[in-house]
């Protein structure tokens, strides 16, 4: 899932019972607007945040910034909102910290992401599945920080808590390949494939693992599938590039 999708999905699950009715309606409208007109959403959210200076308006602004691809400003906005929520014992704090982390990851600030996730995981309010996603995101941050040992611990915890998420198994498989544990990589990518058989990212990684194991014919089949499933997607394009490289390689 893309960071923006994760942020929007999380926003839909936030308990809004403490908000006055007008704020709730305005927040819902903001979330809807981020999906249709990000620029307008950011203008309206900024005006609302300056006027109200409350949690719903700041959260709205963070979502609008994320929708516009302004990831690091969004991370800052979510961080401030999360800190304010935590300070007032608001149950939304944990989820806001995870959103800050998602925005930080998208903005390539793994240190901020890991800090935000540590705060989120210490607070109540996340379901087991959401905790699993938080551990997976922490694992992604670990990888960006070249902390492979921590990444394995965190991703394993994420897989344990979110075993039905194909992305969890994809992350685990990719890390296992980088660790040169090709047997585990093959098992984990097979599980990801069973959970999401038409996912180009899974097919791409299956090809990468097969190639690392010296199984070029299997790699070609997987990469062709990724290319067919999503020719315009980064995963499909990466698979096409791998196939092109093989074609241009001199005969062995």
C-alpha cells in the first residue's frame, strides 16, 4: 500500500466521538477532499488549522499535505498533533504517531519514523493488526538506516501480528534475500503470493529471489508476470528492466 492510502485508511478509523458535530463533519469533508483536490484541501485545511488550532484541524492539514506529496511537512504536522493528543490522553494519539511515521518514511526520514513508531507502540489505541503494521513500518525504517538486525526483529514481530497481510511477507522475503537466506526468502515470497496472487510487487520479488538462487528460467517467468500485471507500475517497470538486462547480457 502507498503511504497516502495508509494515511487515508487510518483516518477513516479514528474515533471521532469527542469532536463537536461541526468538526466531525468538517473533518470528514476534508478527508474526502484530499482524494479529489489535494491543492484545495491544503488551502482549506491550512485556513482551518490557523483559525481553530485544534486536533481535527491539524490532522486535516497533515492529511492534505500528504495528499499533495509534501511528506516532511505532513510528518511535522502529524507529529505536533500526536504530541498534543498524547499530552491530553486523547485515544487518537497512537494512530497519529503512526501517520507521522508513514509520512516520514515517504519523505525518507527513517529516524523520525522510528521515533514516532516507538511512541505509537507504547500507547493504547492500536489493534493487533495495526500494531503489526507499525512494526513493519519500523522494520522499513531500520532497513533505510542499514540496521538489518533490528529490521529482522521488527519485521518478524509485524508478520506475527499481521499474518494475513501479504506486504508483511513481501518485506520479510526481501529482507531474507538481502541477508542471503534464500530458503526463507523463497518460503516467505510463496506465502505472499498465496495471499496476493496478482500483486506485481510480489511477482517482482519472486523473480529477484529466483535469480539470486540461480534459477534464471523461474526468474524470467516471475518478471514476465510482474510486467504483465502492472506495466505502468514501478514494480512492472522494474521487472521489465530486469528482463531487458537479461536479453542484453552476453551468452554464457
